[in-house]
C-alpha cells in the first residue's frame, strides 16, 4: 500500500515542470517576456519594484492581444520613476497595495510573482522587475507550470490582496492616495 501511495505522489509531483533562472548570468528578463508573450488568457502580477519598461511593454502587448492583465504593486513602484506609467498609459489595471498603519513604511507588498492562467504557471523568486535585477543584482526566478494547487494558492493571495488591501491608480492620478498616510 505504501508503494502505491509513493508511486501516486511521484506521478503527481512529476506533472509539474520547474524552470530556474539566475541573474545576472542568465537572461531572466527574456524568459519572463517570453512567458508573457506566450500567454493567451490571463496574467496577474504582484511585484514590489517595477521599473523595467521592457517587461511593462510585454504586458501592454499582451493586453492588446486580448489577454486579461492585472498588476498589483507596492506604493514604492508608483512613487519612483517606473514602468507603471507605461501600464497606465495603455489602460492596464494597476492596483496599489494599501499598507497597514499610519504610513507606507509600516508594511510593504514584497511579493514578486506572475500568474499565467492558460499554463497554470507561477513565476516567482527574488527577481524584481528592474534593470538592476537583470544586469547587476544576484537574483533568482522559477517558473512552475502544471501545479494546479500552487497556482491556486498564489491566485488566492493575489485576489485577496486586490480586493481587501489595494486601491486603483489611474492615468490621471499616477500617484495613489494611500489611506492612513500622514
């Protein structure tokens, strides 16, 4: 009986595929942009720092192709010169994390993940969407596909944050009003 259980667990685990990427030695940005280009249904992004306009452009192009794209960022990404404006100019929905407490330093959205609906893919790791992450920093990313349970866990986290801890930022604002800020 234990052998049958072990075989079933092994078969289940083998269904998932994991690809790993390291920067700056590998072209992590290209791998992410390729995944964005290959998605046909929906992409959800939760990211702390987003300044890489090439990644933003790939998300805009996905939206133009009819892919449902949503982006959730920390207020830090809106306040710095970032790629968020590229998304807003193309009417990509951008949600800004609302931190707990009196100021934006009391908690941060430190996630770094993308969800790819069609392939049930999760892109995650330490890799921020910045040029420095691509060219200077030692960062990592993994793309996990075929893991429905893992995909749903990340999807639930995104949806929970989006509905309970964010505000929408628009082209006109480009700087959200964060509730509770001094």
